């Protein structure tokens, strides 16, 4: 059995062919030669593409290394999220969402309710979604949650949902498949924005959904074909290329995030520091049981006294970009409340640790904090 680093380097590669590249270039084609009956595998550009096939196989190997799985790639993380929800839910169904998840989930809720689907919400922490599961068709979990970094017990929630006849989907964006495997914990779907840590370079919009159930995967794939939410071949190739460094990036980012969270915890002007790897974090004990050792993600959140203080801090940073998104090789941070939609204080900072040397990053942050106080 190979390790995660080896698997990430080799995942989805074709068998070696003399004088051909290890990872063939992107295939740009709207249509393919198709004599006779339309039996595929490649027929039309909205259905399938060889570059997607390789990427989807690679992601499937990472999300489910021990059992066969089916991955469907999308043009963005939101395309993947909505494909799972709208392919599985019908008028009269009920769905359970987190009320502290990604900020576009309220917009999704509005659309679901417009189609006659009942939407129930509960916080991620303390497995609160258990209380609203009865009669639901699907449970949507986001753990760790974005941006609050709460963690819930996927196995416990999945077992409870399945006992009630509900499907379970887990947003695995923050953890990545090297930090957490939702399918091993009982989920029916593992869904993620590959825009973030999976590709890790801030140059691709992409999403995916993975399931071990072929029928469930077929429903999601048909939704992709119907709405046309397909990834571009260049984006798919870039994503596959980026997977080779995933284990290296996850390791370095996790080390940096722990160093940053530890340093922030000692600052009197900084409150509510959250990172699942911190022993003092409310989610730490569960994260240790559920996530892979030492791989608690690249994101640290904390709160500064007010909006002005937070903006002085961000402006003083030199190694960190003031930008949204997370999981990239370059550290980024933002005052999350500027977007609206998240229930966070004005001084709330979501900080995504990159692959810079941890000591350099921590020094830059501490210096910026000092300047922001002046």
C-alpha cells in the first residue's frame, strides 16, 4: 500500500507509452470522430473529455484509495455543490444544511425553497444537525466549517442520517482528501472546491463530487451534462498537474498554520483563535479522531478588536496577500465581514497559510500586529 505522497504523485496517470509525456497535455475538442452508434467513450465535449477522465480518476484515488469511487469534475466548487443538491432533491423533500457554512449556502437555500424543498439548518458544532434530521432526504455537512472552523462527527451524523433514510454529503474543501476522507467515515458524497487547497496555486476554478455509489454518481453526472457546468480542459490539466505537490503543500501549510495559531494565542489583542490542530481548540479532540494526524488544514481564524484595527493589520503585512479564497501556496488573509453573509465580528480575520517558511510568516504577522496597535 502506497503513502499519500506517492499516491498524489502517481494518481490518474496513464500507463507509460514510449516517447509520450507522463501526463498528456489537455485535449481541446468540442466533438470527436464518432462513426456508427454513439457508444463513446468520447462523443461530445459536454459529455466527456480525456483530460477530465484522468483528473477524475486521480481525485477518486485520493478520496477513496481502498475502494472504487466515481468522481465528477465541475467548473467550480459551487457547481459541484449545487449538482449534488439539485440532482438528489425533489419538491416535497427536506434537506439539512449547516447555518455556519460557506456564505453562498443562504442563496442556495432560497433557490431550494423556491422549488418546494424544505430547508432546515443547524450549527456545525456539537453535532447540532442531529436534532433536525428526522424525515430529511439529504444531510449536508461542512467540517471544518468555513470560516468558523468548527468540527462535527461525520461518522455519528452519517450513521444517524442513514438510519433515517437520508443521504449524506460532506464538503471536504478545507480538509482535502489528504486531511480527511468523508467516504471512509460513512458519507455518500465527498464534495469540494478544488479551487482551494487541492490545486493550491490560485489559478484555477474547479470543483468535484465523489461517490462510491455508481447510481448516485450517474445522477450527478447527468446534472452536469444537463446544465453544462463542465470544467475546461486547461483547468483540468492544471489541476491534475498540481496534485503532484499536494502532500508537500498540505504538510508545509499544516506546520505553518500550527505555528501561527500558537503565536496568535499569546497576543492579548487577539481573541477567539481557532484552528483544529490547537490542543486548546474546542474541536481539537474530535479533529484528532477524525482527521489525518497533523493535517488539520491551512486556515486559522481569529478576531481583532474592530474593523479599523483589522484593516491596519492587513495593510501592514508584507508576506501575505489581502485576498479571498484559501489553500494556496501564497499566504492570504482577509477581514471576512467585508463580504457580508457570515455571522462574524467586524474584526474577524480568516488567514490561509501558504508554504512560506513558518518562522518568516509568524515574524511578519507579529510585526504587523505591533504596527496595527500603534
